């Protein structure tokens, strides 16, 4: 269906402008239109409304709309056609829906920029803003270490040197069931599969979707681990843009109607990389959209405990009617003990058998000793100690980093401070080639995650994720200064002057 032809200007183009947020009106208009184009609600060659008409409808200055259009043009999403006005470009760099089977030609260049930035993080004298997980001493690692020592030297040690069922050790399934109950998720131990981290939980669900056929919805941008899992499962992906309140549900609805995907993958709390959290009303709507259109949901909830501001929002899996609809995936590395490679998946009962078969075919079971130690860790309440320690350590570091960034970053860079998690998403209100990022970062001795790593197809705008999990407090000021200098350098090298009108 050609929405641009059949839908009125008000329905398609009018973003709900929020005049109370720090995000400029121009940016809100640009982001809204980019989302429409990337999701194909505005198909190639669709006309955009005349600048004055849209400005009048939105009650904004025509210059604001003109600037938003100009930025879309710089990003390659629209083109001016003289008297015929502005139209969506016919050959665009980034479109959804798309299949990951046919990756774009520039994939190697894009991947290598991200990979080189991660490699840079290990180089001497480089401050790495890449660790999206805590340092051992700031986590539950000391308590976990004690649990392992007790188990291996205790009288029942031999119990942990044997094979267990694929779902995991019963004591850990029970501990997980009790743990999720404390955040409102009712799940009996028999529906818990213990996995090798959140990543394996994600991978198992995607593999089982592949067996049943059909595409998946994924956020744009999204955690690169989920993009990799989609890619390796060879699944068709429909990207839905993420705004300040998470996945754009209007666009999701039209993708559900038009494409009928089987699964919606969503990281609703402290979304990696943008940091956004989907509010409770939108979570309810998301659940009801999935039910209405016969789709399942994969909820990737990587670190809900790491909340620094505001109230906890219930997980999708905790909402009424979620039990037969939502796969809930979590790892223990972000909020409890990094590096132990354990996590879990809560599975709707009708999907349990195939998921257990997939887990068995992946690795038979997760390691018995680690599972035993983790069950003990939970039984002793160490998970609460770990969360308290993390929040005490990281809340001041996050404040320190935000203050330092406010002093050091060039004005063109926007910081999106999330209510929780160990990362910040930075966007730039100018276009610049991602390939330049590495040189600027290397030149100033700082590493971070290039935004492009989080997109299935090249993004229209330049963005980066900085993480402060592994940065010692005494390096934060220096890290912010180096980052500011490298981005200033980038701006000077790539954009000599501000965007023309
Ligand atoms: C959003 C998100 N989901 C899942 C994972 C995977 O985590 P794990 O280490 O538990 O496999 C990560 C790790 O960075 C993540 O950021």
C-alpha cells in the first residue's frame, strides 16, 4: 500500500512535537521523517509537504522545517527536485524492511571501523569507553568467588562434575523463578532455561523462529549481538526506528500489518545503545499489538537493576497476558557478576520443547559448577549486595562523566542521558563519514563504540556509544577531554561550516 498517496498529510507527516524536552523541534521533525522513510511508510519518490505547509501545520518556523529537510538531504534520505519540491530519494542508503542475507557492499568498511575502534580500546595509553559491564570489584564477583571456592572444596563437589539436563540445574531454575517473581514476573521453574548469557538466550529464540519461518522486527538502532544473531540465523529483519520513548509503535503497527513478522525483538529498558526506556502505557500497547497481529515478543532485558533515576517500569513479561507471548532473555553479567557467561530464558509453555531441543543442540547444557555457584549466590541474597554495590559505585561516576562531557564536548554533539545502564548515546547534528571516527579517536587516545555497529544498514546520522563500566573514576575527566578533542577534530576535518539552509 502506498501510504504517501492514500494517507492525508496530517496522518503521515505530523510528528507529535514535544516542546518540553531538550531535543530541538528541528531534530524531532528530522527524526520523525527519517523514521517514516526508513520504515517505508514514505516510499521512494514520495513527496514531502512544502516547507511552509508543514511548518504551518506544526506551528513552527519554516526555517525549522527547512533545516530538518536539509539534514535529511545530507543524510541521503531525500532529494530536492527543483520546482517539484522535496521527495524521498529513489536510491537510499538505508531502508527497512530488509533482509540481512543481502548485506550492503560497504559492509566490510563499516564493520572494520567498529572493529578497529574496539581493537583500539586494548592499545596502550588509550582510554577505553567501550566496557558496557562493571569492573569485578564493583560487582558481585567477590561473593561469587567465595561461592565457587565453597563448592569445589565442599563434600558435595562431585555433584558439579557431571552432566545435567539441557534446561539447567533445578536449584538455579528455582532461584531464577524466585528472582523474577520479585519483579512481578510469574514463571514456574519448569519454564526457565539456563543459558550461556543473555546472548545465547537471544540466539536460541531466533534459531527457533527460523525453524518456523517468517521475519522478525528489530529496533533501529539495536544491540549488535542481536543483529549478529539475526544475521547468522539468516532471518529477514524489519527495522523499526527507536525514538526518545523507545520503538516507534505507529511504525511497528504498520510493519505488523504489512509484513506479518513472527517475532518482535525489543530491548525496552535502558535500550542498548540509545538508553531509552519504553513507558508503561506503550508497553501495554506493544503487547496488545503483538497479540492482535499474531506475533511473539523477545524481550531482551539486560540490566533493569541498574536504574539511577526514576521508578522501575515493569517488564513486558510482567504484564497481564504476557505468559504465552513473551520470551524473556537475561544475562547475569551486567548487574551481578561479569564474565561467568550465565543467563536465562523464560519460555511460553507451548514453545518449551523446541527451545530445549535447540539448547541441547547448541551446547547440551551450561556448566554445572557455575550454575551451582550462582544458585548459592542467589540463596544467600548476594544478588542484592551486588546491585547495591553497583549502584553506589556507578551513580557518582555517571554524574561525573555527564558533567565532564558538558564541559568538553562540542556543541554539535548531543548526549542522551538514560535513566540507567552503563552507557551513553551521543549523536551529532551534522553528517560526517563514520570512517573518519577511527582516525580522530586514535589520534587522541580514546576508544568507543561507533554507532554504525548498531545498525543493520548504514545509518543516516553519525552517532557513538560511550560506556563507563570499566573506566576508573580517576580517568573520567581525561576520557571526556580526549573524546571532546577527537570529536572537535572530526567536525573540523569533515564539516568546515554549519549546514546551509
Ligand atoms: C542489550 C543487550 N542484550 C544482551 C546482551 C548480552 O549479554 P550477555 O553478556 O548476558 O550475553 C548485551 C551485552 O552487551 C546487551 O547489551
